[in-house]
């Protein structure tokens, strides 16, 4: 990214921004990611995938390696709740279901991808972020209101892309992590790399368990006693392997496998006497292979992936029972294929043509039948780029086994009048979301006549980067205003003439919001400081005229105000990392009744660490306090969040263990 | 508005206090005269709340003015909700018993001020409570999701403990007492059943079982001591659908008479049967509305008296007013009141998913 250094006195605007920043006392960032493409004779390493290549007109946040390293022993839900622009609807301690709510939308409107493949549940349409360890990704890219023309179904809120990348410079390493903390929380991780100039192999694994039997005051129970959270243990194991083979400067082959198994006890809602006897098991197997090839003026990428998910929810009425009250297994598998051809017409103009094909199979007890479906999409994209302007257009037409969505398109520009110091961005795109398998096949109620949800979103943004002249001193600010409309939103309602619920295309939602992010970095000799802040105002309005009693109400569990700050200080071998989060009031009911309103909360985490080095080993030791102020709060009504918790982390890394391969 | 409610609440409490005194003085006389039209001093709407939330509540209604106090339990208990899926409320002596199905509790309240005094916990799926004697109550419990039978807990009303457990059919639900016998509908819970168990209240023993229609959810009795059972019929997911039915049980010989309702009713509610003060009429929810039927009739009436499919149905034993409870599921529901001549009185907004009215 190019930048302009401003020596001497700050310009008037710069001084004003500095003043605002100082007064604000906190700040965030995001990073506007500009194109890193190479137009002619591109090397295969730098061929960006389709979604990344055409994202300059969209609001993107890339979580940097420092942030990922800071939360490497947490899951993606925990990471994004602190450092991401997304509100995470968490049901409790680490390992509990964490559903993303992006720009006020429900979780099924956020698409989560792994190396370009969507991994949202096919039955529910959403992704439980607690099942994705932060250590299993090398880069997290968050796209706000991602266009369906590029990303496909279910991106009214946005998209979260987890990517694995080789590090050709680091050819051998072995890393071990251990974490222990409150409520018998233990996590052990392993990472290793092997390779040479042509071949790179990575293995990552982890094992985690926790009792999560923290104490909380049960405000809903007689006498409001302090109780221990029961039936809340979790056990999680996962392994990921990635292989990269650089056949030539123009050809690369890569493959990855990710296996994970989680057993989770499901605790009761507050107020319930006794304890729950419910458990959920999730097993996933994900595998993909990809081949990239560049030519003189073009590039080709072919990839294919297989995704398997087994889930079993079981519940006993009491511990001694032999039989289960609920025993609900499900099995889904998806085979996805993606082909993309990119042509660089000249320095300014690029075209992409893509094709996707997916085959889905599902075996769910409640469907009373085996399900088989296909989905197919044709995609086209165009980019015009100069030093100061990037304009993108993309198109998609999807075909599937049932009702086809309308053709999708997106258009946007990013204008940089003062080089990269200032940018102005505008984006408009259409969206759709296909009904989930549960929506279509659940018995009773499943409705195969459902249409896809559809709508659009538009946003305008401006950002300014200020370089202070001193090394490492920089401030950025970005302001975005957006609106998103969802039509024919699917909702389960009581079916007339029958005593069960069924899904129908009934709702309409309009979401408008303002997002401000700031980031400051300063360096004073060996003291480094960075301060990142994100503030979101979100108005997610129910405009369903069939529900006049809820008309114009705020959507459930959508805070109007959300503020996140991360402060990092580094001095010599020591680091301090502080996370401060404020979440405003939320409504648990569609009717926005104040009796069902959740209080706002302010939570602080603090981490202190020290790096050490004993050749050939280096590492760090970290002490962490989560919920430092021991606040009692709830994200989801009547699911208590944990209080003050202590953790110790040990991270050891060995480099150059072997002779060069 | 708040002050107005506070005043009303004080008024109601005062009325209760006076009522308790009057009741104490007149109890002996009342039992001798078999009073059929008791004075109703308070009307309590039982609101289940939204499933998955803790938003169950009790709405207190002034019998005269129709003025309501929402969230009465919450007001009297330091802002605590009445529970998750509040299923039932009943009274015995100076106590009220509040059953919260998803909270798995029965809270014992002071009848006078509705403040919680104790709780019965350790339950798995409580449904309804009924006092069967001065120191004994019955509580139906069990979802039968694991295909095993449910139970009726014999509750010691002094210590609020489970004194005995009686095995009954699957998903035991509603109860009615006829002399020293309690009839319990086995609604199937998470599965299905089509029976009514009989329990002897002297010995606390299950003494019999009567086959009725599928999914019996509600029960009442008439002036002849016949028991009437409302059966919803099997849903499509239970291997149905089968027709809903009304079954009359002659309690002398346990013989049954079945009235087929001509289809499976569309109401989501369970408590869809009521009798009037004199117990010479019953009211039930049919395919196209609420029906009124003389207990001596041998055929179902042709036309509904109210064209409404409610979530719950009850009749004021003092005035004969009919209460149709309408659920909006995600929003607060309504108690729509009708005169005994079926003309509309008013519609009161109550809590979430009102399922029953308790007249006390």
C-alpha cells in the first residue's frame, strides 16, 4: 500500500483528526485493502482469488497476524467478539454456540468460508463460530454486506473468510502452545511446518476441554441464589493439514484437510431447577484441492472441496434414564467445485469468468427422507483500475433444484484522490439467500415452495490515513454509512388450519447504520502503542406489514450501539493487551417489550506477556484476565456469561530443527 | 398509570384479604349448601410466555371493571419473571401453586400477596397441580419423550415435598376430582397416548384406566359427575392426522361416549374445554369455533357460538362469562370476553401465550 509522509507541521485536517482521536480516547481501524494484483505475466503466488480481487469497493477488514496471534488459543467467535466488526450472540463460556450478527442481521445472513468454500450449516444456514479455532486460519477477511454476485447465498450481513496460506520464507518450525485457566479450562496446540522452495507442508492440531462450571446469580430462580453452571462442559479436538506444491512460477497445487470433533453439554436456561441432561456432538470433515495456473495474460484456478457434517443432539429427562427423550441425528455432505478464468486485457482492465457446481446430500431424522440437491452458478466480473480509481462490476446467475434467485449484480468504485491517503468508496449490490434444508424439508412444516430471500445493500464510505513522519506513527479513520433491505425474509409462523409452524416468505427488514473505525500507532524508542476502536450504530427495522404489532421494531438481539477497543502496549520484551467492549441494550422479543430488554454491559479483558528467546527456541508466557471487572451480563437472555476468569498461556517455537531440506 | 395499577393492586389485595376472611367464616356453610356460583374475587390469566425465554407471567384482572395488572408475579417478586412456560396456577388454602414447565419448578406463593415462599424443584416436566385434600396435592409430570410412562407426584402441602410417585400413562396433563377419585389425562407428552388414569385419593393409588381419544389434553366434570375429556387427535408427525373428539366418561361404570369433532382442530393450545357454573353445559373448541353443549345432549351442536379458535378456553363460574384466550406467540396475547349469551364484552391484552384463566 502506498502512503504519503507528511513532514513538519500537520495540515489543518490532520490536526483536527488528531484532536478528535485524542478526545475520543480510543480508536479502531480497518484496513482498506487495496489491490495487490499483478497485471501482466503474474506469478502464481500473487493471484488473488475472485472475491479478494474484486473487493476494493467493499468494506473489508483484515485481521492482522498480531491480532490472530493474540487470540490464537480462542475460537473465531471469541476473536471476533473482541476484535471484529461483528456482534457475536454467545450463549455462554468458550465453546458455547457463537452466532454472528453482522449489521443487525441474524446469523444465517453471514457466510463463513474456508479457503473460498462456504461452511455454513446446510440445515440451519448459519455457522457456529465456536467450532472454528483461530489458530486454524492464517488470515481472516471480513467483508461487510458482501455481494451475492461474488459470494453467493446468504451475505446480507457479510462474509467471513478464513484462509490458509503458505509461508515460503519459514520452511521449518515446530510450535507448541499450552493454556490453562479457570473452570478446568485446558488447551494444548501443536503447529509444524516443513518444506523447501517448492513444497510446503503444515500440520496444526489442538485439544481443548473445559468444565465451564462458573458461578452466577440466578435472578430467575426462587431466592435468586448463586448457582454453579451445570452440564456445561466441552471437549474439542481438531487437526488440519495443508500442502502446497509450487510446480513452477506459473503453477501451484494446494490441498487441505480439516477434521474436528466437539462434544458439548448443553446447559439449562436460567431459572430451571435441577440440571439439564442434554448433549450435542458435532463432527466435521472438510477437504479441498486447488490448482492455479497463470499464462501470459490470464490465470486459471480450479478447486474442489468435500464437506461432511455429523451432528447428534440428545437429551435425557433425568440422569438415570436409559432412553433419550430427544435423540436427533443429522448428516450432511456437500461437494463443491469452482472454476475461474481471469483475463488481463491491459494494465487497467481485467475480466473474470467463473462457474460453480455443488451437490448436496442430507440425511436428517426429522425430514423422514434422504435429500439430494444441486446448485450451479455462472459468474462474471469486470475491473477497471488506475492509480486513483478502481471500479468493479460483477454478475451471477444461480440455478438450483427449486426456485431460482434473480440475476445478481454489484457495482462499486474506490476513488483515491490523494494517492492512498484519502479514499472515497461507494458500493451497491443485490443479495439473495436460499431457504435452508430445514426450511424446506422439516416435518411437519417444511415448505418446498419457499422463494429465496432477496434484497440489496448500498454503502458510502470515506477514509483518511495520516502519517506523522516518525517511524511507525500513523492514524487512520474510516466512516461508513449503509442501508440494506431484505424482502421475502423467511420466518416460521403458526400454520393456519394446522397446529404446527411452517416457514413462509413474509418478512421485510431494513437495516441502516453508521460505522466508524479508527486506529492509531505510535512508537517512542522501544515503546510501541496501538489503539483500535470500532463503533457501530445499527438500526435493524422489522417492516413486515403482516405483523403490525411489530412494525418498525428493532430486530431481536440487535444492539443499537456497540463499541470495541483494543489497546496494545509493547516495551522491550513485555506486552500488554487490553480489550474494552461496550454493548448497548437489546430486545429479546419481537415486540421490543422493556420487560424483555437486556441491560447494556461493559467488559474488560487484560493480558500481560513476556517474550523470551533461547536459540533455537523462542516463545512467550502470558497471563490473562477475562472479564476483569467481574461483570454479570447476558448476551442471550437468561444464558449467564462467565465472570472473572484467569488464564496462563505458554507458547514455544523451534525453528531450523533440521538441516535444510 | 403506574399509580393507578398500584391502587388497583392494593384494592385487589384488600379484597383478597377480606375474601379470605369471609371464606373462612363461610366455608363450612358453603360446603353444606354446595354453592354453584362462588364469588370470584380475582381473575388470574396464566400466560405461558415465549418458548425459549423466561417471559411467563400472571395477569390479574378486576372481575368488575376488567382492569388488568400485567406481570403481577414479577411485581410482587422483586422483578423476577414467573418462569419459563408457565403452565398452571391453582390455589389451596392460603397458598397458590405456580407450575413452570420449562423451569421445572412449582413455586408456592402466598395467596394474599403472591410473594414466593418456597419452591419444589427436581422435576423434569411438570404440567398441572391440583389440591386433593387439605394437606395433599397432585402434580402431573413427565414428557415421556423416552417412551416411558409419566407420573403423578403426591405433594405434601405442609413441607412442599414429593411424598409419593404414582406411575400413570404417557405425558400426564390435566386432572379433575370426582369424590375420592382423580381422573388424569395422558396426553402423550412428546409421543402419544389415548388414556385417562383413575387415582384413588384416599389410598393414593392408581385404580383404573379408561381408553379415550388420541391425545387427551383437557378434562372437566358435569353436574351428574360425568367426566368430559377433550382429545386433540394425532398430528401428522404422530402418525395422524386423526379427528379430535370429546369423550364423556360415566364415572359409575367408566363407560365412554365419544363425540367426533369431524376433523383435527387447528388450535395449538391444550386447555380447550370448560364447564359453566351449574355444570350443566360444557364449552369446547371445535373445527370452526367455540361450541356450547348441554351435558344431556346426545349429539354435538351444529353451529359454534363463537367463531374463534382460541389457545385456551375458560368460563367464569360466577358470571358465566366465556373467556377465549388468543395467543400471538411472539407478542402479548388477548383474553376476549363474551357474555353467557355469546355477545362480545371486551378484549383484554394480557401476557404472552395465555393458556388458562383461574377464577378464585
